[in-house]
């Protein structure tokens, strides 16, 4: 029986959300996210958790360095920037890096 590359991919990506600057701290920091979800999905999910107003800004960063494109898949970010089995994303209400 041949194995496919799909079998080697993680079923879910563990995403660790960390606040930056004046962003509120979440009670739960670790989330299991489908690797096919986009960064935009994570931003919308985070906006709901933080109860952001539509006029409020929310920024998401990888490795405290750059803001990923909203259409980028979480799985590809994890493959490139995952550390210790997790993808660490920092969020802020004001622009912090990059």
C-alpha cells in the first residue's frame, strides 16, 4: 500500500496566540486549527474572541517579525515557521512590527 503526502501532514496545527502591546490576554492561548484555514479566518476568529468593533484594527504577526498575507494557509506557515510543534502568532491592536 503506497503512502501519500496527505498522510504525513498534521491533521490540525497547534496555534499559540500571544498578545503584543496593549492587546488583551486570552484565557485560552492554544487552539487546534485546520491547516487549510487561511490567516484571514484566524483574524476573524480572534476578532470574535476579543469582541473587536468593526472599526478597530487587529494585526497578526509570525515570529514577531512580519504580517502574513490574509490568504496564506495556516499549514504552509506552520511548515515554514512552526517551532516545537506549534505555530506562534502574535496579535496586536496597533501595528507592532514590520
